[in-house]
C-alpha cells in the first residue's frame, strides 16, 4: 500500500470516527438547544440571550434568520420588528444601519419586570456574522431559514457565510451547524448548494400527529431529522421516527416534567427557552 492510499484510508477513518462520535453523542444524550438563546431569561435573539444559553450549557444556539433591505442576514423570529424592538415595520423595508437604531432589549424588561436587567436596555439586533464572530469557535448553531419565500437568495447567502467562517465543509465536524426550516423547498435548495450540512424539516401540526412511511421516505431524501411541537407527539411517533433513521427535535419544551417525558421517549434533542432547566434534568439523570 503506497503512502497515498494510507493517507486516504486514514483521512476516511477520521471522517467516519468524527461523524460517528457526533452521532453517538446525539443518540446517547439528548442535545440542549437554546431556543432564540436562553430566551426565558433574556431578550430573544440578542447576543445577551445567546451568551446566557452558552453559560447555561446549551449545546446549540438556535437562530431564526431574516434578511434586511440591503441583504444582511439578521437574527429575529418575526418578519416585523414590532414585538421585539421599540420600532414598527417589516424587516425587509429596513437597511441594516436603520435596523441597528432600534432597541431590541427594553421590551423584555417591560414585559418581564422580574427578569429585567439594565444591561438589556438598548441591545441591538444582531447580524448572523456578529453572532458567529462572538460565538463561532465555541458554539454549535441550529439555524432556521424563516419565511424564505420573502427573501430570495437567503439560502445562498447563508451557505456562503458558513463557508467563509469555516463552520461547514468536509474538514469541519458534521453537526457544528444544523439548518432547519418549515419550508421543504428552502431545505432542498440548501441541499443543492451543499449536501454536507445536516437538515431538519420542521412540521407544523399541533394535534396528535401520525407520521407515515411515505412521509418519512420523502423527508429522508433531503433531511436527516425532523422537528415539531412537542405536544403533538407520543412515544410511538418518536420510536417510528428514530427507527426510520431520522433524528427528532421537538420544540419548545420549557417544563422539567415535559423534558423528562421526552428524554424517556428518546428524542435526539429539544428546543428550550430554559437551557439551564434542561441541563439540570439531564445532569440529574446521568448521576442516577
Ligand atoms: O425552530 C424550532 C422552533 O423554533 C420553531 O418554532 O416559531 O419558535 O421558530 P419558532
Ligand atoms: Ca425557530
């Protein structure tokens, strides 16, 4: 065997080992996803909320993506700034410079006086680049393409930024970034741009759900996992999904008893506004 073959086998083994480590990690221990950051404690989608999520041992920072008039990717859940800033209007009508003038923290202090902190006043809406600049080396990201039909070109910009920061690609541990969306079209577009990024199809049913083999097969053509409101599922549903080889990430799980229940069912991970609570639940289970 020449050195090139040895090097190739060595590299291939490394990739397999690295990926199976991630797989094993997610199979054995459910991942803790800070939903909009630790948004139960700090204003959602601000650097302060993401920071707290990391301190509280969230495994992933969840980011909802929107795009400004001048094409900057920013973190915000809604298409308008009305709920989470002191301004009004739709994001796509503002340039980044204009958007940066709004206060994305004071609304939280007013809505939740018991959790209010002076440092939340005047927080800015963060760009995706700012989030990666701040947390890229230490964090994992669960990024949602929100309203992709409103923002043509959002997927291309996202993948470009992820490559620019070396967060995805062959040399990067698979799973550092996971992309999620309710839009199958958006996920398939990302698949076409890059087939190495794990994708999660979000499903919007709120009644008790049943998933068919046909649905599973369709989703498996482009995604490696699914996410849905946790109240829509049951142990049979979870088992069927896991047996199919798909991963399952219910949202948004804020009460410890629900966390315990979903861990008993074997979910791959869950979104929570309280990563500290989930961390406590997981740690307690480990120590038993
Ligand atoms: O991304 C999982 C969950 O966040 C989906 O719901 O509305 O909070 O983005 P939403
Ligand atoms: Ca989301």
